[in-house]
C-alpha cells in the first residue's frame, strides 16, 4: 500500500505541481555583450530578411491570366515564284488566333501549281534505281516525298529514281532566300491585352492601365524609358530587347518570349500593382550545335482549275513565334503567417539565452566562482 501511495503522490506532483526556472545573473560585461549581440543578430535576421525581404508576414496567391493579341502592319513582295503581292495581317499571322502565342511569317519557300500526279523522287541512296526491280510498289518513306509506284524513271539525263505518287512538282526546300522576303515585318506592331486575377484577394487587373484611354492607345508605343505602360509593341524592338537582330532572325525564324511579370505586394501601403515586361529568345541558338535551326512549318492554299482539277500552292513558312508568358505571385498581410513567424522569432531568442547559459555553466564548473542565492535568483561572479 505504501508503494502504491508513493506512486500516486509522484503522479499528482508531476501533473499538478508547477515549477519556475531559476534565474542566473552573471555580472560580466563580455558575456553580456555576446548575449546582446547574438540577440541583435536574431532580431536583424527576423526583421530584415524574414519580414522585409521575404515578407513572411503575408499570405500569397498565384496569378490566373488570359491573353489576346492583335498584330497590325503591311508588306509587299515581288519574287519569281509569285506575282507582285500585297500582304496584310490575314496573310502573315498564322493561325489568326493562337493560345497565348502568335506567329508572324517572315520568309518562305513557295511551290506553286502542285497537283496530285506521278513524278520522279529526289535522288538519294534509297531512291536511286537501275530498273523497276529496285522500286517497291506501295512503299513509302517518311523522309521521302510520296508513295512509290514501282517504276524506275529518269530524274535527269544521268540519274534514275523511283517514281512516286505525290503532289507534283515536288518541293525544293533548299532554295531558301538569303534575305527575308517580309523584311518590313520588323515594323509591324502587336497589341497585347492581358487580364489577371488573384482570387484569394479578389484582385483584378489588366495591362491596359486605368489612365490609358482610346486616343492614347492609338498613338503610344512601348518604350522602356519613355512609355513603359503602353501595351503596343513594335516587333523590331521586341527582338532587339531580347538581344537579337530582327533581319538575321527573320531568315530562318525562331521563338521569342514576351514575359509579363505580375508579382505584386497588395498591402495598402505598398503602392499599385503594375505589369513588368521583359523579352528573351526561347529556342536554341547554339553556334556549335546548330542542327535544324529556326522555326518553320508548311501549309497550302487549294484551288480548282476550270476543268475541275484540284491544285495547290505549297508554302514552307519561316517566321518568328512570339509566346506570351504571364507569371506572378501576390502577397498581402495575413494574421496567421504573422503569428507563426513571430512565434519562430521568439523561439530563436529563447534559444540564444539557453545557448549562452549552457556555455557559461560549463565555464562556471571549471573556474573559481562565487555564487550568491536569493530565492529564485542566483548571482554568479566569474
């Protein structure tokens, strides 16, 4: 019974007795300076880095956005493959509406008056032949130009190749103009309309700012120094800000990023939330590994002749694709992250006291000290 009573007494003491820590007062200037200096470092870290730089007292949200673009400009070409031609936005922006991107045609290889018929394949190791036995009827090579008919025909006076069923005459895509046909595309402009929202904070914004009206929009053009709020950009300036030359890039094409940063501080004292623009080239431009450079694709325009035959004009289009990339994170004062980080700061400060006290207790055991007790306060002279 006595053992049981002793265990119960200890449990009651453990659960319901309250103890206070004993305070150790060390009247030593060196120890005091180390203690206060360490506390100062913790306070500077919390205030300077956590609060000012990281803004850890804020709740955050990620931007949701939509983008539409409208390109304007005109061009004129006169080549041997095409009659003199006037180009407007319906001709050189392909497709008319893209998903956060738009493509501007700057150069091309044109193969006119193609029709579905039979013609000799281009000479290569797999298409040259001596007789019909070298050609397999129905065989198609993804790298070739059509489906073999099984006949070996003359490609030239000296070379024979397998005949193919295809759109003839075949495209010769190695005849790319050295200078961009639509060189004047550098003067085209694009209006970018970008709407954003931060649903957590019920914030809505657009890159056409409140002070922009219709008359201003008709005459403004983006300039980082003089007009940074205008949402109308000249293509030449976009490419230039990305560190590229428009005429060089227009020959074989490429991909450029128009980057809109909506990172904002939505606290009332932080000011307004405005977009920030930057530009960079996104496709690989490595002079050492320059295989398949640029950006291109093919499309065709179809026609019917007077006798009902279907023909087409095949265009291998080279140009610049502009990708509009929108990102951003907004922050606003929140009571929960404030309390969490304040608690973390107080924990750091308490750790400073524990660390300094442990160091001094170790020194206290190895040196001659004089200790005076007064209630819960112990004064130790080192």
